C-alpha cells in the first residue's frame, strides 16, 4: 500500500511538472500579447494578425509577409501566436479585437472554432480576413488560399513536358488527400484536367489520407496493378516522398513523381533524384495579400473574389522543378 | 439431425474461419483484379503485413490478459524518431537497440500505470499514447528526422528488396515477422508467462488468489507490446527513410483489428497467435486488393467495415449459441 501511495505521489508530482510546463508556455503567450498591448498606439489604424504557430517555417514566412506589408502600408501591427492551441486561438483573437484592432487577419489552427471570433469582430465592425487553413463556414470577409487547382495544372503541364517523346504508356495515377481536405482535393482535379487534355489517362485515384506511409503502400499497389504507369501526382509532399521511396525500393526510376507543398523532404528527394517536382505554396505573398485585402476594406473598397459564394481569393503557387534545386 | 452440421460449422469456423476468410478474400480479389494473384504482389502483401502483424502479436498478449494497448501507434512513431535521429550518430546496431529499449520502456510505463496506479488499461494506454506522442514531437522539434538513401544506406536493412529470380520481396520484414510469431507462439503455448497471461485474462482475482504474480505478468505483457511496436517502427522508418511522430497515427486500431479478426476475444483469456498472423495478412490483403481495383476512399472504408462486421458477427453469434447450449 505504501509503495502504491508513493507512486501515486510521484505521478502527481510529475503531472504537476507537466502542467507547470504547459502553464509556462501560456505565460509567454500572454506576455507576448501584453507586450503587443503597448504597441497599440492612438494614432493611425492597427491590423492584428493571429498566427497558427510560429514554430513552423510556413507560418514564419506568412508572418514575415504580413508584417512587412502592414508596415509598408503605414498601419500599426499586433501579432498573436496561437501555438496550435484552440483555446489560445479563441482567447487571443478576441483579445486582439478587444484591444481595438481595426482589421483582423487570422490563420486559424481550428477553423471550426472561428465563429465566436468572427461574431466578436462583426459586433465591433472589424473586418476578418482568414489566411489559409479554412473559414469554418463563418461570416468572414475573405479567405486567402493557395490556387490549388492551378497548382495541379502546373504539375500536369510539367509532367507532360518531362514525358515529351516518351514511348511508354499514357497511364498516370493520383494519390489523393482525405476527401475532407477540400482545398487539397482541388490539386488533383487541376492535375487531372490538364493531364487528360494532353492525352493521358488517370487510371487510379487512391486516397493516401495525407500520410507518407500510405503513399508508400499505394505506390507498391500501383506498381502491381499498373506496372506501365508513367507518372504519379501526390496531393501533398509526404505522400509523394512515400511513393518515391517505394519506387526507389522497387528499383524503378522510370516513373515521374510530382508532389505539392514544397516541403523540405520533397526538395531532398528531388536532389536525390527520386522525385521530379513539387508545387510550393507562397506563404509570404499570402500574408501580403491578406493585408492588401484588409486595406481595401478599411478604405471603403470592395473585394474582387475568385469565388464569390465562399469569398475565396486565390494566392499564386510556384512549381519547383528538379532542375531548380540541384 | 439438424443440430449436428450446425455444430460442425462452429467447430470448423473456430479453427479455420479466419483462414477461410483469407482464401475467400483472395479469390474475390483474384476475380476482380487478376494481377493481385501475381507472386510479386502476394509477396508485397505478406511483407507489408509484417508491420501490423508484429505489433498485433504483442497486442494478442495484451488483449488476452484482459486489456489492450492504445499507445502502440505513438510508440511506433516515437521509435521511428529515435531510430532516424540516432542512426547517423551511433550507427545501425546501437540505434536499433536504443529504439527497442525506448519501446520497452514506454511499455513498462504502461504496465506500471495499469498495475501500480490501478488505472484502467483503456485510459492508461490512451493517456500514455498522448504523452509518448508529445515526447516524440518534442524530441524532433515537431519536424521530420530524415535519413539519406546514400549516406545512411544501412537503414535500408529492414526493408531491402531482395531479388530471387524474377521475384522481388522485402525479405527482412518477413523474417522479422516469422521470428516474432514463432517466439510469440512458444511463449503463449509453452511458458508459465503464457499460462499466467491467460489466467489473468479469464479472471484476474482468481489468478491473484492462486498466487500468480499478476502485476509482474501484466508489466511484462506491456513491455512486449512496446517492443513489438518498436520493431514495426524500425521497418516503417527504414521504408520511408525518416522518423516522425505522426507515422503511427491510427496504427493502434490496425493492430487491435488484426488481433480480433484472428479470433482473440476482447473479453480476455483466449488468445490465438496464428489467428492474429492470418488476421494481419487479411487486413493487408484487403487494403492491397481494394487499391488494385482502384476503389475510392469512401467505398474502401465501407468495404473494410463490412468485412470486419461480417467476420466478427459470425464469431459473435457462435459464442452466443455456445452460451445458450452451455
């Protein structure tokens, strides 16, 4: 009994430490917003940006773009880091609104929890621009997302270019993200449209659920069912890299693989020659674009949507070819 | 007159049901996609089932002891990280041993939480899974630990394709699976630990009264699940040449599914090591076959769910009849 009590005590202490650890990160989060409170100045207008998580390179670039554009346009700037935490996202963003920002830009870590934020903003007449991820079906003013469809088309055009003069079959396959990833699914649709225009047939469209290990097994299955495949498009880079590994393991180097995201692992695979391309999103210009949109709304202009029903505005993407990274 | 063939079915289903299901599945896929019967594809399915199978072998003991382990996915993820991070530093053997050690340690913590802190296995392993994934994310700073196919070529040892004539197979996973299952069977059938595990699963209090070292046995059971999950992790890290905390997401359910398909009862006390072996192959075969046919994600989920339900319903109804006749 004593031993058990001791163990329970130890666990409680361990837990206390663990919770203490979490508390600490909360503290820095709050001190971050406290610091920023000082930067709210009385003169001029202020744009607040609530970022998903500054740990990730993607969001660091997005923040850099947002900040530089805010400063270039002469607004004051407040940053809030959600640290991938739903609670921090909601409390932090509402805190920004209460501090009196004139426009809110947010890349939400949990789009489905956006509604209370958007409601609070609307109550104060603060426009909300969502940067990437998703709008959670709320009443935001605009959402900026990468032009996934066009990115898929670029991937297809590049594949066709690489296959010019190829005597092989005209069979290609697509490894898809999960059906709920609505934006990612457009990548495959764009690819399909252009690759079929060029006379190729998409023989298989399989879902790898965005996971690299499923990219690997699906590639193995594709090699078994369609050994004469000439190209594969993966809707994200982890699956593309998984597929590239399966190909390399099988000793095949005659199938072109293009991914999407511009992840470091895809660049590595391209350097190693196992992958041929990836379509990179451009978080920095996405950040800049959100500020321009906020500015348009603050100066009484109207937005020019790419898709008016969902209030989507597309940001351009860049195809990275294997020749670019050598 | 009527009763005897009825019993006959039960008798054969119990012994060979899972095997018959495997053959029927194979036959169905052979008709729908003849290429799935090629020797190379069958070998791919076999070697692929190793990742699930090896963990499921450990899981069989856990389920047989009346619990189960929801943390194997996280342990697999952490194992890939430990392996990929340490291989470039210390070489193949030390990295492998360290990985297995970490898996065993994680399992031991599971066992301690269950026996010494009296936390229910569901909650204990669920919480441990979260903690382990958190540790893996901290360990890798949330990014992926990449291995180079040229500089760290020795990592390929666990997934190297071997050519035998026109056959191509990843031999290492097959051998590892064979070894794990032979050891598992011998332990289950012929050792005191096997008897203890079954007794605890049937009736923990009775086992305790009978003087069986319940706590020690359970701790060993979870150490084994941890180590087997680590072995699966080694193979996955070797295939994908990377370590990442997310590589085991959802994996625990595969391991549990294979075990239950194999005839091990969730009620505890009754395990079936070879059934688990076939269950793992069946699961890998179903996924492979559905991909070969090219079924979309929605229908794949539907089909797998229905097959599971059908197999388990036959076993469930049979148990019901046994209870009635008893």
